[in-house]
């Protein structure tokens, strides 16, 4: 299992949640404070726990968010989970 984490500017939240919901039935959305090129910005953190094979679907979500928010970049983190289980 992997934890996929997408960090993006906090805009278009409803559209982002709708987009992630199309491919994933469970995920977490957190609000945070971030910095990009020395400028503070409100940030959304989307966390998805999924199988390794889901990378392409998560990458497609991240690409869509980047385009929709007109951002230079979004951060996609891929974290291997060991010893984790859904109970």
C-alpha cells in the first residue's frame, strides 16, 4: 500500500473533491499553510491510501488539479506504507 499526498494551492476545493471522488472512494483533505517561492499561501493537502497500481490514477488527478488551479507545479508525494492496514 502507498500513501499518495498531493499539495496544491487552496482554491477550487469543491471541484478538487469532486475530481478525486471520481477515482477514489476514500481520501482525506486537509487545510494547511504553505510557501511557494517565498510567498505564503493557503494549501490543500489531499491524501489517498491506495494500491501501488493506482499511481497513474493519482498522477492524473494531480495533473488535473495543476491545470485547473493554473499552477506552475503541485507536489505529489508517494510514500510506501509498511505495517499499515485498514481495519
